[in-house]
C-alpha cells in the first residue's frame, strides 16, 4: 500500500466494522508505508522465524512482516481489530492473541519463544510493556516505536539530562539504538508529539534472570531520590543497618563518592552497588 492508499483503506475497514481509534488504548495508527518498511528492515528477519507483534491494529505492519516469510503472533487488546485481522489475514501464518499483552504473553511464551518482538506501542503503556517483558525474562531482539521522550530516556547515557532509572535498566540488558524519529503527520489520528523507533539487542548482563525483579526494584529505589546524595539514599535502604559510617565505607569500597547522586553514576558503578545491596539482603 502507498502512503495515500493506506489511510483510505484503513478508514474503509474501520468504517465497515464500526470502529474508531480509542483514546483509552492510546491508539495512533502509522500510515506511512516507508516508515513501516524501515521498521521491518531494522528487524533483520529471516524466513521461518517467529515474530511477536504488539498491537497490530488493522494489520499494516503485519502485512509487511508476513511478506518476509515469518510467522507472526499478534497481541491485540481491541476486539474490533481482532475481527479485522482475522478477516484480512485468514489463512496466513498469523496467530491472534486477544487481550492486554501484559496479561497474555507469559502463557504464549511457555510454549513459543519468539525470535524477534516488534510493535508500535501505545504511548500510555509502552514503558510498562517493555519492563514487563524484561521482568518475565523475555530478552530477545526487539524493535519498538515509542514516544520520542521515552526513547531518549531509554537510550540516554550518564551525563545526559534524560539519564535515569529507565536508562540504567535498559542498558543492563540491551544495547539500545535510537534509529530514527517519526513526525506526528505519519499517524492517524495525529498525536501531539513525535515518536521514535529504537532497537534493543540483548547483551551479556551481570544480573541473572532470576534476579531481574529485585534489580529493577533496586534501580527504581536508587533513582527515586535522584538529587539526594547517595549516602543519604542508602540510609533509606536495606543497607541502612550499616549506619552512616558503614554506608560511606561501602560506597568508597566500590569506587563511589558518597556525595554523588544517582544520576551521576555510570553503569558499572551501579552494578557494583547492586552486588553489595543483594549480598546485604541475603545476610
């Protein structure tokens, strides 16, 4: 479909099924065929692979994926779009899983591990979905379109104003590439902000999968008081039992100035601090 024909086709399908984009699901449909093509290219697909698509909507990206000879599992929360997908792609290697992906993916994952995950994620739940996959141990190559601000936070390095808990969590498990930005004019209805496409490559992580949930809690706690000195932050943590002198000694031992703030810590120092935090919890 071309840039002009797809919006027309989309409106026809939705009108026939009595549907419209629902704000409660944060729905903004990508209508630029060239952008869809770039997303598929970023996935580096191979025929026969299984790809999970989050929020396929009426199947614009789905069609491109199927053209690559892959098997698609689409997680769709909107019943109306589920009916469109089944009508449009009957007979294709497409499995539709109805419901909120955060409630359904683990059941599918128990028997079908994807090679790739892709999706134009709703702005209001994008971070929640990505972290839910991570917490559940789904760590595979992923390409997502998210709100530009969220993408910049995910890809940020220490020293950047966007650097925070989300940056640390993502960098601990992935190499995050911010590929390109997408203007509001590429969507229907148009959002008020720009979007960005990013790619996540799994990397060797110092955090074993069974320790991912407590690690996420540790990072969120560390950055909850991001502008407080670390020694004061840790006095609100399980390390408080060591007292002020003990906390200061611990920080110095792992190469951290106790007067620094969480937003000033590079990734390797956060990992060193996590190791101490975890060991304290097992004593």
